[in-house]
């Protein structure tokens, strides 16, 4: 998708959304007249509500289409709510706002016809938005029956739904992130970015089947097209390579990949930066042997390290406490908690990978621990507040 197409489709999106706002305003003014400020207030309330509803319906459409096409549900985020599957149950967490209002994470269960299945899953989110768009036309024909406030709240659903339908149905990108239509089009055309994406999906499928990263053929990580740095799939490819080399204990190549990611920090989406910094911290604590850098990374990334308490972050915090602070009692506490959470890792191959790194650190613990571990160390927590309240 070229820059010109992106600009044209964005103009169409903006024009159609404004046309929708104008249409519901003219119909409402003709039928009700009324106070303009009350109308604006009701419309603002309705816009927020329908934006959330459209987001929820869109992501649910991805999930339904994904399950039909043999993708496994991992998580769904809507605004600051994160729904994730853990031990066969759906868990709700509160998170900060990200770069997008909503997102869904699913992994393929096998590699058969993966491109076709992925396109079907991608298009599944649009169906619900189209249904909501049709429903949004109803109040325009019921002005004789609806009170003013209900019309305003309901009718503003029209431009909001238009925005979601065209925003996901016309190929567009923003800050290197493609929308659903652009991704589906790229798969159909065989674009380089989507070739890399499909290769990474194959990696995820093999991880889901139980293969460790190091046991997956290297061609999936290496024999792929070269992408520009502002392409999100390039960032994801580098992360997959990092995990692959880390699992192979090829630390020189792991450091090279991490160095490339570190150079990209200022230009990558903000939501990815804390995760990349966390991996840099693990490197500094284990095979890069840079205690001063480790201290700086903990200080700069403390909020992320304490708010995210998945197995990966616990493993990274454990490496700092064990190898840099040498607080062995605290390290055992962190590592024990990480072991207890291994069954929450949704992808079997990644669970095995994390388990191997945790066991390696447990083996490095001395027989007699030097500190009693009664106090939390340098602001890092073994559990976050949400877990303590469960």
C-alpha cells in the first residue's frame, strides 16, 4: 500500500464521518430543534458509548472468526480492560491505555492454509461493525417516536459506526501499524511485510504445538524479506530472533539483535518500549555482565517491571536480584513465584522456554542464602498489587 492510497483513504474516512455527523444533526434539528449545547452533550456521551461498543463488537468478531479458523484465544483488550485466558478461565485485568482502543491476540494451532485462515479471522471483526452501522440508521426514521435525548445518543452511532467500518474496511496505516484491510490485502498480494508476518505466525503455530523456539527451523526467522525499521513486523521479527538465539544460548547473536532493538527504541510504538527494555535488563544481568546498565534499566523501567507480573517479567526481575544484587533469599522468592505461574503461559513452547531459563537460575542459587528476604528489594516486587488482592 503506497502513501497516496493511504492519504486518499484517510480523506474518504474523514469525509464520510463528517457527512454522518451532518446527517444526524440536520435530521435532529428538523425534528426537534432544541438546545444545541444539550444536543452536543448527548452526542458526546453517545460517541463514547458507541466507540466502546464498536470496539468490543469488532474484537469479538475477530475472536469468533479466529476460533472457526483454528486460532486459539490469548487475550483481548478494550480501552483499559484486558481479558485474557488463564488456566482455562477468562481473567479481567485493568491496564493503561495503549496505542489502539482495542486489540486481540490469537495464535494459530497449525500451519495449514495459514494465510487464508488469517485473512478470514482479520475480516471477522468488520462484520459486527457493519451490523451496528445498519442499526444506527434506525433512529433517523423514528424521530416522531423518540425523545430528543434518546435520538441524540442513538443517532450519533451512525458516524461512529461509519468511522469503524471504513477505518477497518479501507486499507490504511498509521505510524507503521496497518489496519485489518491493509493486512488482508498484503496477504493476498504477497507483500514482503505480510510474508514476514506469516512466517512469524508459523513460528507461533509450532510453539503452540509444543516446540521450543530453538527447535523451530531457522528459516522461519532468517529466510524472510528485509523490512524497513518502521514496519511493525520487523520489530516482531527481531523479538522472535532474540528469543530464538536466547534459547539456543547463542548470546553473541542475541546481543546483536538486542542492540538493534535498542537503537529503534525512540521510533517504535510506545507500548513495546518497556518490554524491550526489560529484555535488555535480562541481558545486562546474565550474559552481558553490565551491572551499571542493569541498575539504570531497573530505575527507568520500574513501573513496568512491577505492574506486569507475567512469567517473563518475573524471570527478568529474578535475574537482577540474583546476579546483580546477589540477594539469594529474595531471588529464590521471585523464582519460586515464577515457577508457580508457569502454567499461566498460554503457549506450550514458550512455557518450556521460560521454564528452562528459570531452572538455570535456580541451579545458580547457593546452598545457603545470605539474606533473609523479608524486605522487597530496590522497589521490585515478586507480586503486583492485583495478585495480592486475589
